[in-house]
C-alpha cells in the first residue's frame, strides 16, 4: 500500500510539473510572440490613416477630417467590443490565457477614441473653446460621445496593476463602467449617422449579445449558489 501511495504521489507530481511547464510555455509565447503581434497589428489602422493622409497608402477623400474622425471612432468602438468579447470567449473555450490580452485591447480602444476626440478637437474645432462648448452642449450626440470619452479616460488612467491593488474591490466597480461607455459609444455613432445606420446597428447587435451573455451568466451563477 505504501508503494502504491508513493507511486500515485510521484505520478501526480510529474503531471503537476508537466502542466506547470506547459503553462510556462504558454505564458512565454503570449509575452514574447502573441502580445507583440497583437500590439503591432492593432497599430495598423493608425498607420493606414497616417499613410492615407500623405497619399502613400491611399486617400482620405474629399473630406479628410471627417474621414479621419470616422476611422478612429470606428476602430475605438471595435476594440471596445473586442475587449468585451474576451470574457465570454474565455468562458466558452476555457482558454484562460485570453484574459492576458484584455488590458491591451482596452487600452487600444481608448487610444483610438482619444485619436477620434483629438481629431475633432484640433482639426475640426481648431481648439476654439466657444465652438467646443457649443458643440458639447447643443449637439446631443457629441454630449454622449464626450461622456463616453471621459469614462474611458478614467478607466485607462486606473488600468495599472498598482492602482488595481490600491483600489481593491472598488476597482472592479469602477471598471464596470466600460459597459456604460460601450452603450454611449454605440449611441453616439447611431445619432451621428444621418442616412445609412447599418454599421451602428451591427455594433448595437453585437453589444446587446455581449451584455445579454453577461446577464445570463450572472443569473446562472446566482442560481447555482442559491442551490448550493
């Protein structure tokens, strides 16, 4: 019996070591291969805008300022939705390593929304305070978009591990505001579009699906806890 017990212990230790080695390999691959790849790929839309601005990779059309705003705004929304997709994809696939990309994706969402905002602030409004204030106050879709931008700014500023440790449970409550920012972002885009609302409608459907999944999962977990 002692021999069997020792054999089992050795087997479990060997399995644990192999699993640990495999996990370390995954962490190394993510850190040195996949994260740099995702980072560079995420900069491609920005590089294309700069290239089109100088007629290197294409053209910005008849209204370059509006085109730049639209591209940055679209990519900001896309990255918000991609970042929100990490949790359901992780739960469905059991690929826990996906969570390691969430912060980067969220920061790229903020980066493109910041570029969208700065394009409006500098190129469209010329940093003219009176025009900026009038736009924010009198044009509801800009008010909504500016509110989303402020929320994302707060989330980006508190995204570091150090701030997360200092805030404790309050950090998660603060970062749940990403859902509000996503709703406001889609709403802002929908109100901005004058004729064809098909693109914001697609974003809205994806966002509703992501939020519905979270609500369903939370209720399922609550029922499981209640049953236990």
